[in-house]
C-alpha cells in the first residue's frame, strides 16, 4: 500500500515538473522582446556616441575654419606690416640723404663736363641766378651775367675730379674737391649749393691752386712782386 502511494507521488512530481517546464517555455516569447528591448536600450548610448563624434568632428571643422581664417588675417597683418616697413624704409632720412648726395655729385660732375666741352647752355643752367664764381686771380669775382660773357668767348677749360667731400646743413650743401688740370696740375674747387624749387643749384664756386707749405714762402714772394 505504501509503495503504491509512493509511486503516485512520483507520478504527480513528474507532472508538476513537466507543467513548470511548459510554463517556462511559454514565457520565453515574452522575455525575448523584453531582452531585445533591453538590448536596444543598451545600444542607445552607442548612437549618442556617434552623435557626439559627429559634433566633435563638426567642432574640429569649425576650429580648422577659424584657424584658417586666423592664418589669413595673420598673413594680411604681416603683409601690412611689411608694407609699413617698406614705406618707413623709403622715407628714412639716410636714404633721402644718399639720394641727394647722388644728385649733387651728378650736378657737379656735369658742371666740369660742360666746361670741358664748352656747353655753356648746360653749364650756366646749373648755377643759381644769384651765384658768383671766384677765379684763381684775386680780382676774379664773377656774377653770372659777366661770367657767361667771358666764358662764351673761350673754348672751355678742363679740370678732372680726383676727390670730393660734401657737408649738408638743412637746404644748403658746401663742398670741397681736388681737381687735376693738364695745364696747372693739382687744383681745388670749393663752393656751396642751395636747394630750390627747381632742384639743387650752385650758389658759389671758388677755383684755386693749393700751395704746398714748403713752397708757400717762395710763391707768395712772387705774388707780392
């Protein structure tokens, strides 16, 4: 009798186990969508990461654009500074003096060339209207009218430049130059130029013969006779 009851209890236990198993499988379709839902919810951060990455890339693009614009502005600024530097360099007083030095040397060179070729039109155009020419003789102090009358009666004169010094003060330049004459040897020219609206003009020119100190007594004795 007891064994019969035990057998029945075993059968009941098997039935209960089977029913529980069926319940588990029956619930699996409901658990699967939930699992998928949970999985989808877990993938949301991945989509958010993608969006963040996109935003970062977009931000980098903007930064690059800003950097490029900044570089352009920097280049433009550098160009402007270079131009200013160029403008400052062009207006530098030293450069201006160098240019004027060339102009003055050119004018004085033309003066000697014109005298050598007896080109009196060009020669006297280099003088100021109020200029004077001091010759080697103590009596020679020529204004431009009288000096031109004298010069036009000659075939000119030759004095080759050996050296020249210039001193500029405001709108005036004084000069001294060593010359060589085939007729008289070592000579000296000194004078002054003034800046006018028409450019630089010779205001005074003094031609002389330097006397060596060891021969000065003998020569001045001859002059006094």
